[in-house]
C-alpha cells in the first residue's frame, strides 16, 4: 500500500493505517527487540555539515498560543499567518513523531502538569448529543453524554535517540455510569535513533480500541500546514468493538545530502467483533523508497512495495505496487504533492492478475487569516474496514480566523470501497468554531452530519447527527 507523504523529510509509510491485538505480539516482537537494542546504543553526535532536520512545528490549533495574556493577540496573528518555509526543504530520513490522532508533530509542551519527561498534553470536557437514524437493520437511537478526554505524554531525548509514548483515554458518562459504547482509547509508541551520520532507525506502534459510538474521535481529517502533513482518521462507526494496531520499522540511509533510501517493513492487525462474531485481518507490508531533492527544491521519488492481506474466511491477496511521487512548495503559501502507482493484485492460488492504480494527491494553501487543504487517495488492502478491496477517499477542510480569539472551520469527506458483492460508503460534513477564553483554554462547539452504509457485520448503517460543545485546555508548545 503506497500512501502519499508530503513532508520533505523522506518518503515513508503513512501512520494512519490499520493496527494489531493479541496475536500481533509475536509478529511485532523482532521490531521491538531491535528498537530496544538500538536505543541502548548511543551513537556519536552528527557532524554539523550533515543535512539538518526540519525544526519542530508550532501547532496550528487555535488554543496553542503564547503563555502571556499581554502578547496573546500578537501571537495568535503570527500563528494564523505562518506558512511553509521553502528554506527548510531538506532531506531527513528520521521518521516524524506525530501527536497521537493528529497530523501535527509532537513538540515539547510548557504544560504546568509536568514531571520530568512525563506531562499532561491537554484535556477537554464536552457535552454531546448523538442521534442515529438507522437503516438496513440498524436500530435508531439517541443519547446525551458527558465526555472527558485527555492526553498523557512521555517524551525522552537521550543524545541522538528519542522515545515518545502517548496515551489518549476517552471516557463518557451517562447517569454517573461509564458508558462503554462511547469509550475509546489510543496509544502510540515511537522510538527514533540516529545510528550514524547517514543511518537512521525508527520504530512506531499505534494501538486503538473503538466502540460502536465513536463520537470522541471524530477527527476525520487533520492538517498541519507547517509541515505539509495530513492524516485521515476513522470515518466509520462500528457495530461492536474494533481493535486495531499498526507496527512499522523505518530504516533510512542518506546516499548524499540530496538523495535518500528508505526501507519500511510493517505489520497491521484489525479485529471487529459484534455479538460474538468476529472479522479479523492481518496485513504484512514491505516498501523500498528512493527520494531526491532537485535543484528547484522539488522532492521526487520512486517506490516499490509488496503487501499480503489476510482476512478471516477469505483467500490471501497479494499486492505489488511500483510508482513515482513528487512534492513541492510552490510559493510561501502553496504546497502540493502526488503519487502515481501501478498495482498488480493477485489472490493466492488464482492465475488471473488484476491491474489497478494506487494514486494520491494533496494541495495545501495557507493565507494570513485562513488555510485550505484538499486530499485524495486510492489505496488497496485493509483500510477503514476489514476488506481486501480498493478504496477511494477524498477530504477537504477550510479554516478562518475571524478575530485573534475567534476561529471557525468547515470540512467534508467521502469514502467508497467496493468488495464484490458488497460495498462500503461513508460521507461526512462538519462545522466547528472555537473561542479563546485564555491563551490555553477555549470554548469549542461542533456539529457533524455523517452517513455510512455497508456490511451490517462491520459498520452501523444510517445517518448520524452529532452536536457537542465544551471546554478544551491545550498548553502551548515550547517556543
């Protein structure tokens, strides 16, 4: 599965895929043994003449502002007009560590709730109304829920190595009882090592548990204009409990300051259960990528990947993909990227080969008071649901700062996957507004309308209207 990567650090696997459960432990064990042994080894510092990494990005969340009230308006305006800087378009094979569930890079926080490398990265308390108008056998229901979400972060830098552990628990309360249908969990672990002036090693593991009413993690499309990153989140509500995990290793080598080579093996696991019935998927991936920066500061690349998708009660499917990519900052406010790949799809034991494409496109536009992002991708294998088909997805978002304190955003997206004789369709529209009460506390209100249909054994069918609002605390990043 070839996924679009628009950072100018390297061409590597996107972290938004599917993820593992208990049986994943044996498959991922060798990766964590390698990560632990590499972290214990402390390599010498990189020479200054080597290609530099991109600096950590300042978060674009309107809550992430300067800590002084007197400087608040100036800093908010500065954040809203910050744009990608072509001067830092350098090649770096070190994998990006993202904030869990977000496209933004994980940066050091000035959280007052900090104990050394351990700190609380944010929290929010919301009141929500969730109404589902069910179809295709899905019953209609509505709930009013009190929700609490936080982020616990351990981020440790030791010479040329970094370990980051993030945990985002979500708790919903109805009549003083925890309502498990609204409770979800996210855990991510990242370990990055600079083994030498040319070699880098990164290990990542993203684990998630989603329940039927996944209203706490409705972050369908996340954008970080500062690093040209986008991340596509979960778009379907499940019929039961869904466990997912994605473990990957990234080994990078700088052939020259302008050219890099990366090797990214990975393992993904997905498990959806409803009333005892289970659909289980395993996916093994290996990808090799070559990236080069041209004299005009464009990043061009070639990649090859092999995937094996294993789904319960189905024949294994093999995917071989070869393609090219390009990414560029055209001006201070415009950045674009795209990949085109040819895919050979072969079910195990079948003689026939199916040729299709794996494509992706992304455009980001940042202006003084607003930003816009549009992304499309076509992928194969296990995607948002456990089915070895070809999925098409498009997402768009537009945000605008009315004043230094008041901002709004609108977004929409569409997903379609045809798996003979079934098909899965999902679409959403979202409107959100945020008002800064203080530099780190804001009032947030959101309305989402979502439609989805598909196999009743995996997804809820019907139209959902979700209204939620409350307080969000986000400590600003270290400047």
